[in-house]
């Protein structure tokens, strides 16, 4: 009959150390998100509209895309199978856009690449971007407000990702694009505001 009180006393004595150890342990950091949108290579529509490798426009064929944020900015990345500064199938220019929903609001972050210059996001002074032909990536960085993410709590879920690319014609001021979408992709993946990502946020140059 004396064993039970002794065992109980031993458990009670150990309990404070167990609780203290659990309280002092930091929760694990979330894993970085990467490739929130993925899409098959070679499915971009050619000039005649056919989805073939022969006519497919690799300069508008997005194979993956991402969104990443920090306290002040959001960066969107488009990845392609190959990327040049000009595209013979889209000589006037190329238009890329990532759309998503956060806190019930739908937002689109676009990029326009033309021989005369590039327009990042809305073209505001704070918007910047990079065309990296070595990695076949296009980056655009905009303030959180332009990205539709300002004032949201860290951890707010972003969902409904969709990528669209189009050939461009006309002046940037008119917002005119030509033809149907060259490439489209959607995703059921989610991102949480402020969470780590494989994408570096910021560091792009305005007008680059």
C-alpha cells in the first residue's frame, strides 16, 4: 500500500521539470513555401493557337510561380523553360500576371516586358523587377498595399493562385493586350502572409 504514494510523489516531483521543458521549447519554424503554382512545359499556345512544341512560345510558357512577403513588400516570381530579352513570337512585348485572393480581395500583380522598357506592377515609382535570363526567371517587387496584402496579420491565408501570360501590342498606358491567353495555370496551394519562402523578397531595381 505504500508503493502508490511513493510513485505518485515521484510523478509530482518530475512534473514541474516536464512543464518547464515544454514551455521553454520554441515551436518549429514553418517550412519555406516554393512553387505555389506549377504548370507543364510546352503547353503555351503558338502564334496560330496550337499547343505544340514547334509553335509553342517558350518566352511566355510559365512552368512555376511564387509569391513571397516581408513586412513591407511582396515579390512575385515567374519561371520559364527559357528566357531571352526579346521574343520573336511576341516582338511587341510579353505580359505576365499572378492573381490570388487574400481576406476576400482578389489582386493581380502584372509584369510587362517590351523592347522599349519594362513595366513592373502598376508602374509606380516603388515598383521594381528583374529579368534574369541565366535562371529564366522574372521577378517583380511591389509594396504590400499594391499587392493587396497591407494591414493583414501574419499568417493570413493567400489562395486561388492563377497565372496568365499574353502577347502584347499597343502602348502601356492603354492596357491593351492582343489575343487569347498564351499560357494559363491555377493552383490549390496556399501561402501565409509573412511566412518563409524559397523566394528572396525585394532587392530588385526599378526600371531594370
